[in-house]
C-alpha cells in the first residue's frame, strides 16, 4: 500500500503547489491574494463546463489534453518520493521517464498546431526550440546522479542519495541541483522564462499553445501542469534533501515540506525577477546545461 501513497499524494496535492506560488507572489506584491486552494476551485469550475471546438480541428486537438494528463499520471507510477518506493521500478526507467515527459510536450505541441493558427504555431515553435536546450540539461543532470549512484533506476537513484554522498560529492551535486532548478523553471513556464499569469501576445510560450482549449479540456491541461510541477519538483527535492531515516512519517513529511519550500522559492523568484527577453532564454538554458555537464565531469 505504501507504493500507492506517492501517486495519491500527487493527485490530491499537486494543485496546492500552484496555490502556494500564487500566495507567495501576492505577499511580495503587498496583496492578500487568492487562497492557496484557489487552483482546486478553478479546476472544479472548468470540469463543470463544456468544451468548444473549432471546425478546423481534428481528433488530435481533442485528444491532446486527455493524453497529456494520462502521461502525467503515468509518470507518477515510476517516481519515488524521498525514501518512499515507486509503484513500478525497473533498470532504465530513468530514460523512460524522460521520454514520457517529452511525449507530453509532443502532444501539447501537435494539439496547438492542429488548430491551424499561426499564433499557436508560434508558441509551439518556441516550446520546441527551448525544449531542445532544456532536455540535455535535464538528461546530463540525471546522468550525473546515475553515475554517482551506479543505477539507471529512478527509484534506486533517489534512494541512493544520502548525507555521505553529499559530503563526498558536494560540488557535483550542487551544480546538478542548480541546473535542474533552471530546467524546472523553464519546463513549468515560470519566471524568468515564462509567466503563466500573463497574456502578452509577443512573449507567451506555453499559454499561447492552449488558448483554443476550453472547459474540461483546459481543466485537463491545468491539472497536467500541476502534476508536472510536482513530478519535476519531486526529483529536485529528492536530490537536494536526502532525508532517509527509514521512518515513513518523517521521510514523507520532509519531502512534502521540501516541495512546499520549492513552491515558495518559485514564488519569490517570480516576485523579485523580471522575465527574460526571448533571446536571453537560450542563454539561461545553455547555462543550465553547462552546470549539469560540469557536475558530470568533476566527479
């Protein structure tokens, strides 16, 4: 039963991370802001609405949100949370998880392009261009951890990180965490790469791809985005906070607290920084890749 705990926690509390981010940004702006459970209200409202489809779209547009959400739930099966084991684990599931996340992006992009809109095509082009730089940084970061722990199983990889490993390879692990955090911001459309709360036409990346979705389909997209935030956050927290006491209550609480702290950090970054110009985003992602590669080389 403990293997089911992490997927259940993610399905229940992933939207809460978005609420914490919004609350943090409101605090820094001197506003009260929406309650932290506002994302749940938004999802409930969207799930009660019907969807509107353009006559130019095909089944690809309609299937994209559902497939994206299904892939997000599938990723949770292979993902541990700290010392909590994953539901399914096998040698090489690390590579499989990377491909699943890429498949999620693929269906989001082709659903946007299926509308025939040049505007959404522009967003899809930006998404693929930046992902070509983010994925190597993510891959090299996880490859560094795999080299240190001697396994390609994500479950064993996360469990293999402990205080002793941090003491002996602090430089390499610190560089990997920084690189993965930059990728985390890019993959979740957060400042300084993108801002999910704005609709400035010339600067949008992710939001422009989902403008034609509505109702329950848009709810699927928002829920899948919350799950992606949880998935990538769990990987970073599992590496950065190696709490492995063997006591489930303490280990789970430490990981959940780490995810909350990560959400607060995202809110702080979004409050004290401006979004980068689009021409500067590749430089940021190249920097993330350099951090991960150096971490790989200095072991």
